[in-house]
C-alpha cells in the first residue's frame, strides 16, 4: 500500500492519453522580425487529453483575480475538461472586461482547432499585470501548438518550459502505481519563483488564483473525489510554501483525470479505501515534490528551510506560527547570512496571533534526514548549545527549524527560503520597460 | 486653537522639571580595559521628573514580551512615575525569571540612587534577545548617570543617543503651546530602525513591546486622560509605521506629565474641551513627527512612502489594505527600484482580507504638498497616464501611494519604506558574534 515509483523525466504526458507541447509566440512582444522565434523560450503551452477528463481545481483567494482564473472557476463546476491552454509573459490580470473576453477567446480558438466543446477548455496565464494579451500572437501560438499535437510531434518538456517566468529550472514530476492490478500514472508540471505565498481555495469557497500547476492522471476518479483529493494534497503542499509572502492574482492548480488506466472508479465514498488512499498518497507526493521545487527555485534563494511547528493548541495556531516565521523578513535575512538567530524567530512566534506561552517555547535546528535536533532555546530561554554548532546547521543549503509550543497536539509545516540581496536586485525591476508590472 | 510652536533641538527635558542624560556602561561588553568609554555612544539613559508625574503607556502586543515591558505593564497601572531607566544593546527579552529580576533590580538601583520609591521607576530595553543584562555594567551606568544629574550636568541629547541601536540619526522633538494662559511643553525622544511594525495596545488590553519612545510634558493631566490621549496619538502614529513588518518584543511608549505648567488639570471629561483638544493635537503632532523619523531612518531605507487608503467600507478594511501594501516585500522592492509597479500594489490590496471590488479600485501616486494625483489604475484597469510620468513621481525620496476602494467612507494611512539590498546586507548579521541575536 501507498507504494509508487517515481518516473525519470516524467511530466504531464506521462499518463495515458495526454499530449502536451509548448511554442514561442512572443507574448511579451519582444521581437518583431522573422527569426525572433529562434532560440526563444516557449511562452504558450497546451495540454490535451484525448478523451474528456474529470477536472478539479484550486484557485487563489486573492480578491483581485485574473481573467483566466475567473474562466476556470466558472467552467470547473462542470467537472469535465479536455484541454488546458497556458501562457507566460502576461497574467491577463487587471485587464477588465476585455481581459475576460480575451481569456474566453483563447479557449474558443483552442476548442475550434482541437475540435472539442469550448466549455471543455481551461486557460491559465502568468506574467505581467495590467496589460492586454497580444491576441494575434496568442492565436497564432495556439494554432502552432495544435499543429505540433496533430503532427504527433508534441514535447511535454516544451509545455513545462512555456509556463516558466522567473523560474531557472524545469519543474516536472510523474509517478506510477497500481490500483486493482491496473497501472496508473500521475504526471505534473508547475512554475513559480516569485510572488509565491499561495493560499488557494476550492472554487466553491472562492472569492477569486503566480504559481501554476497542472496535474494529469489516467486514473478513473469521479469529479467530487478528484476535487476532495486535490484539496487535501494542495493544502499540505502548494498552500504551505512561501518565497516572499505575496499571494498572487493568478495561482492555479488544475487536475485532469481521463480514466484510461481503467481502474475501478474512485468515488467520494471509496477515497478512504485502500485504493483511494493509494491514489491520494501518490497525488500528495507529486504535489509536495512540485511545491518544494518552487521554493528551491525561489527568486534569489540560496536556502531551503522547512519550518516545523508542533505542540500547538489548534491546527490554526500551528499554521499561524509556521507562516509568521516562514514570512518574517528579519528571520529570512538572518538565514541568508547563515545566522541561527532564534531571537528573531521567537519574536515572530510572539506576533503570530497564535496562543503561545513564552515560557514553554522550544526552538531548535536540524538537518535533513537526521532526527537530532540542536535546541537553541528551551522554555523561552537560551540553552547551552554552542553558537558554532547552531551556525554549522544553518550553514547548510537545507535545514529545518523546529518550534515546539508545548501547549497541545497540533502541528504544521511550511517551506520557505532565505531573503537575499539577489532577490531585492531582481525585483527592483527594469523600469525602462513600461510593461514591467510583475504578477 | 490647536496652535503650537516647534522648539529647535528640543527633547525630553524641554518641559519644566525634567532632567535627562545618557552614559556609556558597555552593555554589549565590547571593551574591557580603561578608556573604553572614550568616544563610545552612550548605552544607558535616565529621565527624571523632579516631582512624581502622571504616567501612561502603550506596549507591544507581541506575546513574547521582554522583562522591562512586563515591569512597566505592572507599574503603569498606578498611573504615577518619576524615573525612566532605558538601555540599548540588550533587550532583556527571553531571559526568563532572571531577566525579570534584573529589570526590577535596574529600577531598584535607580530608585535608591535618586531617592524615589522603587514603584515610581519604569525601565525599557532594546537590543539583543536572549542574553542576560550585564548587571555590573548596568549598575555602574546608573550610578554614573545619577551623578551627572546630581552634579547638574545632565545632557538630554545623550539620553536620546543612549537609546539608539541601528539608528543613524537622533530622534527628538518638542513643542510649546498655551493652556489657559499657561505655557505648556511636550518633549520626546525615540529610537527605532529595524524590527519596526509596532502594534501597541494599552496595558489593560495587553498580552504584553523595538521601538522605544519617551514623552514628557509639564501639562497637568490626570492618568485616565493621559492614557486616553496617548492611545489616540499612538494609534495614528507609531502604530501606523512599518520598516520590515516584524513586531518587536520590546515596543514601548511611555508618557510622563508632571503638572509643573500649572494649567487647570485636564481630565477624561475635559479632554474633548478646547484645552484638552489643544493638548491632544500637540501630542499627536509630537508622536507623528517621531514615528516619521523612525521610518525615514529605517534600516537601508532610501524612500519614505505614505500609503493612503480611502473609500473603504470600514476602518478595519482601510487599515488592512494599507498594512498589506506597506508590508509587501514585492511592493517595497519595486519602490527601491523607483518602479511605479501598481500591479504588485493591487495584488496586495486583493490579498489583504479587506472587502474590495477589483473593478472599483483606483491607484495613484502623488508627491508631498501636492494635491495632484497621477492615477495609474482606475476601476481596476490601467489608465493612459504615461509610464514616465509615474516613474518621475516614484523617483522622489518621498511620495504617496493613493488607493481608493470606492466602496465607503473609511480611510487609513501607513508610513513605510522601500526594501533595499542594504537592508538585507545589514540584517544578514555578523555571525561571528555569538551574541548577535537582534531584537
């Protein structure tokens, strides 16, 4: 049970019946003349399921929602989707009615080209805020991508590249496992490096979603079960990461399940059964792998820090403490300097809104794959652990901050980065570019 | 009415009957040998009112409260105080029972030396967290400071210097005004440059306070009225500033009023009368001046940015939007680059928890002392204002971001800085120093 194999270089087309590709169509309108496509990173991608798939989604809780998010929220209700069109370079956010019309137009063009009902097409965008999509380029991009799919030359890695913005690395993952003797796969691709502090909710609770993640599977699962499984997986992965504490207007996770693995359908009722749990654990793994990739590739990040809070009175308290520490500018700058500054950590614990008792707070550091915790602070006061020993842990590229509130049994984990001069330099922006409105 | 004169170079001893000074006693234990005091910034200061004064205070809402804050919260209840002892270099936070005993000892030593009841002494500390105060040095410092006061050589500017930590500039202010024909003065000194995002509450609501501010006045005012006036003034000044979004364990504002101006006593009832309002407006002015000084001297700060939110449904919503924008890492880095990136601003508005309607949000920029607002975004979409014109505003050392939610009549203002590479570099810390646990 709960066993699965990670596939090498697997992405969104690892499961049966999924095709994906990416093309360059100059969404940032960088070039004009011929030949501008040569060597350019693709900026528009398409995922196609060869048959209609069950669909589920989680979207940003930011009340300023981009047009593609609005479209997805509307259409995901149907629980069915066959095509996802995604672009980078432009978030199609703060673009008003025209932006919404453009998002629907993107879907319509893709639907026509691929001969699927337009209601079965979802869209996602990431990039600049407040600028209209260059629809001529987008349409030409969609046609080129569709041609690649029809000519059987799609390249899923090009899809993963197409959605990258400030990302420096490809983010893909795929696993394989058995359900009732059938081979089932889950594949995924995502992007995100800045404006990362997702707090996504299911569309039913949605007010409005720059991290994008697309998950494909050939498992057979009904829409209610897929949505429930996705919510659980996202809550423990994408919703537990932060790079800069800024929750984007475009955060989107979409999962498609086309059933071609022919396992007995997982339903809401059977999600707790061994088969359902096998699916859930594989989905959890894929989402957490991708979420960690986003943090590791965070803008200017040199450290991957896990913040583990235990002993809280409630889950809400545990998460509040983990978020406060993971987002503290002073804590993150100290990590950048390799400084085991638990004074700043306990300060963040104290202002987190959680119930805490200073005289019960323990704070320690550990390295990955080690159970040994070096405690810097016990019961709110310093321990005798040597400063050098603490520095040695924090000098690692990856380490864990352990916070025990010693008040109850609730725990929470957040994944964060340091805050570096490189981050600031990157985000100062190139103000000579009038369209540099990041989002 | 509401007229007052700002005094040149005035500080805490501008009002009648207040003496203040500062001495170096090596709280950071930098040096050892003789002569280490030569040229060193003072690190311990004393304010003395020659007669017992009415006292009021506001302290951090951080649940991890430093020992001196606990002492103040306990003693301020009496509404009377004659002496304040303050030190920099050590926050006396996370120091357990011993730390609390040390804070009471500081007060006791000062009380004995100055021959006042120990209950009439308040203490305040700022600096490193998690390290015991070097009591021998502290005691010797108190004796030296008292000697200066007795030998009539106190220097209030040395007091203001004594409380500085990463501050690069002195922060003092004093005003004079008339109450019923009597000359009344308010003087003040404060410190703060990092870990600045005060959210102070009155002791009655207190869970537990690194900005410190000390306000003295020779006005005659009862303790209830002084507390009420202070709360109002702090709420619109110190509680509206942010440098890095980290709320300290030591934030403290103390006001002392010794009545030597001999005006008719201001009571809770008469606070709304013209005399009370004159006092209130002068107090508001002094607090806001000091609060702005803190922001202008923010660690690594190159910009002073006022965030004005209007048209919110409630005051809570207005403040939530102002705080989200003023604390956004992405917004603050864009300011550092002189980039009028309203996309990041509207993103922060959207995740602020306030009720907002994207299609009603206006965002603009203006320069100090100008009523002209350059609108970058109207009704959630870009205006035709030229990018260059917006850049010209944001290129200023001081500018205002104007956000109109167009939903109601509530408004709020926050004062913030940019986030610079210098800030990160400064806060990476000097990890070779085992005691570098900032707070």
